[in-house]
């Protein structure tokens, strides 16, 4: 009524009332009455805004890649933003220009310039693995770039969600990396085979050393056995020599004994011969008939019978034939048995 209006801002909007180029009233979430014909309203959003981006950039080795991420920012200095862009609104709350939309473009452009400057100084492989460092550089660069600070904008967060090469380059890199991985796998296989060969070599060497040690032990054992056998033979030889020496001594003693026995036998024979000689000399002076009678004195009956028969075959009493009947022999035999009994 008569140009007097009422406006109420929400808690996320910084509302300013301008009259004659001066700020009459301002604040976040304020409400007031104003005279529309002589007043201008400026509404600047104070909440944070998430701005996604996707840029296609070129690396130092002329390879194209895609960077995808998100910038979170808010207008921290509303008056600075109001000086640079037109945030004037109509009583209905609609912006009178497209400047508020251009803020996103300016922020995106600043981010793109910083990313381009960094990516153009990197090779493709380095760029694909520098997301963390690139995020830190973006935060520091955006905080000091004039195109951002002059708008009163503060960057609250920067995140890079993806850094991707073109599909053809990605396949080539995948093939290269795959080949590298296969080479590493082959190297690992060869290394395992070499390690296995080395281990087998060590095992063979250990087996050979063990076999050598066993053979040496066997040789030492055989040497010990031969030495023991030699000592036994030496001892046996010594024992045999001692036995032979003892036998020689025994034979010598036996020889001495035989010699002594022979001497004794000769001495006894000489004595016996002397006795017989003496007797024979004594018998020479005795009549033969008397000697026969003396010799028969100690004979047995059968000897006497034999002597009588012998006398019948000699001398003057010799007879041509002598017949002895069985009865006579039996009688003589029975007589001899009876005389024995």
C-alpha cells in the first residue's frame, strides 16, 4: 500500500537494504518494512554450496585425461560479493539478473585454471597418481587466487573423486601394467625356480657332504678294524712265538731227559751185562747137568713137561717118532689143572 512492503529473509540468506547507494539495514534471516520505490534489496546466500565439476585436460606428454570432483564454497563476505555481482532481488524474491548463476562459473573457471596449470606440468602416469597432492594444491591455490577472494567467497572443501585417461589410453596403460605384472610374475616364478634350484643344490651339497662324511667314517672304521686285526695278528704271532719258544724249551728239556734216560739205560745195561758176565763166568765152572737141574727147580709143571719132551728129541735119548694120544694129553692137562687147583 502506497509502495510500503514487508520482506523476511530465511536463515541462510544475507539480506541487505540499499537506499541511495548505502546499506540501510542488513543481516542473516532479518525481516523489515521498506519503501519499494526508493529501496533496493540484495539477497546473498550464506549457506555452503556444493559445486561438482568435470574437466578434460592435457598432460605434459600430450595425453588427455578427465578430472572429476567437487568444490564446496560459501560467500563469507556478502558486501564484497554484492560489489562484484548483482544479487538484487525483486519484491517477489526473484533475482533481477543472471549474476548469481555466474558465481558458479567463476569458481569452476578458477578451479579449472589451477588444475590445468598443475596437470600440464605432469606426465600422464604422474597425473593419474597425484590426487592427494593435487587436492592440497587446489585448497591452497583457491584460497589465494584473486578471482575468488574478490568475490568474498571462501572454499570450505575440495575433493577429487576421479582422474581417468581416455578409454584407449586406459587400455594401453592396462596392457602395459598387465605386461609389467606378468613380467613381475614371471620374474617371481623364475626367482622361485632359482631359489628352488639353489635349495636343491644346497640339499645335494649337504647330501654329498653327508655321504663324504659317512664314507670317511666307514674308511676310519675299516682302518680301525684293520688296525685291530693287525694288532690281533701281532698278538697272536707273539703268542705263537711264545708257544713255539715254550715248545722248543720243552723239547730241549725232553732231549736232555732222553739223553739222561739213555745214559741211565746204558748204565743200567752195563750193570746188567756185568752181572750176566759175572754169572756166566760163575756158570762156566758148573756142570751142565747140574745147571739144568738148577734151572728146572723153579719151572711150572707144563714147562717141565715141555722140557722133557724136548729132551726126548736131543742127545742120546733122541727118538724117531713120538705119538701122544689124546688121552695122555687130557690126563696131563687134567693133572696140570688139578695141581693148579
